[in-house]
C-alpha cells in the first residue's frame, strides 16, 4: 500500500475516535478529501521541481508511533535547550506532550498545547478565529490539518512583552523503525505584544523520521514576533516545514532559519501582509554536506501599501549536497510604496554540490522598490591567500571566509545564547575549533 | 636571512622568473625596481608562497631553511610578511578581529599562548596612532570600501602588528598621495632594526626617498640585470628603463 493510501485509510479510524463537536471536525474532513484528491507533490509540480519526495515516500512509516516506555531525563536532551536563559518549553516526544520536560504557563498568557486548546470550550473562539485560516490548502498542509491533534498553542493577549523565549521542541526516539510526525502549531500574538520563539525537531535515534509540520502565526496590530528555526537533525531525518505568517498593520515579524542537518528539508515559508506599514524579515544560513538537501520556498505577499520585506539567505554547499532557493514576492496593485528586498548568496565548495536559485517577482503596483540579487560562487582564492599570508592556516582561513559570508545573518539573532550556540554549530559544521568573534 | 639562487618560477611550465639571485641580510633594505611586466609582483608572490606559482629550479632559503615547499601560513609563521599591492576586501571581518586572529594563529603555530586581550588592545592602539589611523577605521570590515591610501596604510598597520623579520612591500607607494606616503614610510622606518630586513618593490623612485635602500636591483624580464646602491634609483628615475634594456642587448 502506498503511503498516501495508508494515510487515507488510517484517517477514518483516527477520525472515529475524535469527538464530532471538535471545533475543527469539518476542517479535518475537508482536508483529507483535499489530500486524497491531490496526493503528495511530485517534481512535475513547478513548486517542487528541484525537490523530490519519491525516495522518502518509499519508507513504511508508522503514522501513530507508539509512545516511549520510559521517561526521558532532562540531562539526556539538555543540549537541545538553551540553558543560560530561562525559557518556556513546549516539548513533545514522538508526537506526545511531555509534561516532565515542558514548562508551560497560563499566567496572563497561554503557552501550552494544541490538544488541550482543542478540548476546552474556552479556547473555542480563538480556534475558530485563527485555526487553519492562514495555512494554504495544498496537499501537505491539508494532510497535516486532517491529522492535527498536537503541537504548541501560544496565545499572547494585547500589550504583553513575553520576557522569556519560548522553545518548541519535537523529539523522536525511534520507537518505530520509521515514523511520520505531524506537529501543528498555532501562535497568536495580540496587539502591541512581543514574543520570541525557537523551534527545533530532533531525532534521538537513527531510525528514519519524516516530519510534516505546520505552523500558523498571527501577528496583530503592532505585534513583534521573532521566530528561530534550528534545523540540525540527524542525517536520517527529513522535515517539511510549512509556516504561515499573517501580519496586521504595523506588525514586525522576523523568521530566521538555520539549516545544518537532516536528510531532506523543505521550508515553505509564507508571509501575508494584511495591513499597512508591516515589516517582514526572512533570512537563513544553510550549510550542507554529504547528500543533504535543503529547499527554501518563500512567499511574501504584499497586499497593502507602505510595507517592507527583507529576505537574505546564505548557503554553503559541500560534497554532493543540494540547495534550492525559490523566493516569490507578490505585490498587489493597491500595494504602493512597497520596499521589497531579496538576496540569495551561495558558495559551492565542491564540484558535486548544486544550488538552484530562482527569484520570482510578481509586481502589479507601479510605485514600488523591489530588488533581488543572487550569486553563486566559490571561496575567493585571492582572499584565502591574503589570510594565509598573515599566518592563518588554510582550514581556519576557509572557515573565517565562510563565517564572514554568513555573518550578517548571524548578526540578526537577538538572543545572545542562541547566537553563541549557532556560532558553535557553524564551527562544528565547518570543522574548526577557533571561535572567531566577528 | 633570505638567500635566493638561480630561481626559476612561473605559472605551469612557463618561467616568469628566469634565474634570480638575491641575498638579504638582517638590517638591510633592498629595493627591486623594474618596468611593468618584469616579474616584480610574481617575485613577491613566489617568496610568500602563492600557490598558482611553481618553483621550477633554484634555491629559496629563509634563515638557512629551504622554504620552497612551505605553505604561505608557514612562511608567515617564520617571519615573512607581504604587503599586498592589491589588498583583498573581506566583508564581515573587521580590521581588529582580523589582526587578532592573525597574531594569535601565528602564536599558536609557534606553541605560544594567545596574546592577552589587554596587551593586544594596547598594541593595536599604539600602532594605529603611529600610522595616524582613526580608531573607527579599525572596526570597519577589512578593506571593504577603503580608498587606495587606506588599504595601503592598513597593510603597514598589519606589518607593524605582526613584526616580521622580513617585510616585502609590493608597490606600497601606488595610490598614495605625498602626505600618506610620508606617514607610511615613517611607519616602516620606525619598524626597521638591525635584526629585520625590508624588500621594497616599486616602479618609481619616489618611495625610496623616504625608505632609503642599501641596495637597488633592477628586474627586467624575470632577471636581475643590474644592482647598485641608491644612486641607481635616481639614475632610473632620470633615464627610465630603456637604457638598461639597451645595455642588455649590447651584452
């Protein structure tokens, strides 16, 4: 049986166990029909031209992985958390909430679970207003919606500055020979409120994991959202991350993606600017080796005037790794005075590495400033010689140039400990021990 | 200190340097002059170990040790320094962090501990002042958007920080106005001692008025065709390079 058939068949058994009065009951049924009609995307689909799921879909995944029969101690997974700063933590193990590792709150803000939000009537108005309202109805997001039952639920009311960063971590432990996980996150940030979120998916075994994650973020008027995705999973793990960010006027949303690990990673990142004077930032550092594959598929949809968007993606590709950057900027005819900037720079370290970079600007307004730039190159030999002639050994010189290349994106990380950690991850990935302070 | 004998080097099979002989002793200043395309910059690159050039024949020793096969960084660790004719722009690395990394990597290679931060800072301040370098300049990205003069001054700043045994100044005068030239030359002169040596590579005699050479060598078509004292530089300035070429033909 194909994975698609298995999913559709399993859905009905899954659905039977759910209450009919769930606020998302009808949505689920529509979503599975949608998925059944479209199936998994193939390379024939323009948006998936450079990323094939074919080999991934051959694996027989367990759709409802069995839970781990022991408790995971904090010390086993400590490294995946920030520890110099106090944080809220929403932790899932094989798709199941771990109250033991989590630190949630209902004290004036809600940092908790989607499952409890779905179960309790008091959350119903929020769910009805926001759940699945920003997500595209494409096949993978529909598949996630059909099976959505767990994930982070974050609701920040008006005028709240959330002082602690919120960490959302999905662990998988390998209880099954292969597992499919479908976390679903909902983040609603009220007027004039601030929040910082860090999300990661982490396998604790080598058993293949396929994660199809969907996150919806709603930023109300003047809200500020700073969102970090750390993608440094084991080489057998694959991730499709679809994130939808809906912005009201004067809101500022920044999303940073650090992709160093994993087998196949696809980021579908969609920003919708629904009010005037919105500001959106999308940036990322991708450093790959072996046969790793990362695909950044971004969309910024400017529907209102006087807004800005900034995209800056840096990629360093070694061995036979492959990268894709497909960045679309859409400017509606009424969206005048838009300042949209897009930049994608890549360094290929090996002859076998590949990058496909495709900017797409669709502009229907006539008074806008839109620019894009894309470069693909090697490390500059002249610069290497210059550094080496000053006593910096070849390996360190190469690393220094790679750091320098990625530096402006790293500078955008506003949580100092996170910045240090990413710095360290980059050093490990490049294979040097020197800590350059740039 | 530097002993070069019958050095043939170039790109792939082709010789650009065709049998150079040069001996530099501690405390000496040598000038290498020559017309465009004579191999001056190639000579500087070959001594520093640039990989695109291959040594085909001859001897190249630094302090009695064969350096032909050494990497550029190993030569730097031994005390060789090249001031670039065209310093490379490296966005994202500040002048200060670059020089700190260079010094500490060199110390590491020698088995020394990192230079204490306070000492480093003091040294940076002292050398920057000597070269009349604005403090703001030090937190800018290395050479990015620098004027020609700023780039050259930055090279000499690095030279002052690294304190090499042998400094090769490749066309350091190009792009400098007379005031900047004096500051740079003054900086170089302050670094001169009986233990280190300088090779000045230049097309014109101008810089040599400020950094006075003990020896002047004329490089034409990959060979040193004439050597003399500083008066040779004036002669070249007056007569150009053609008379030397004529002399060579006659021989």
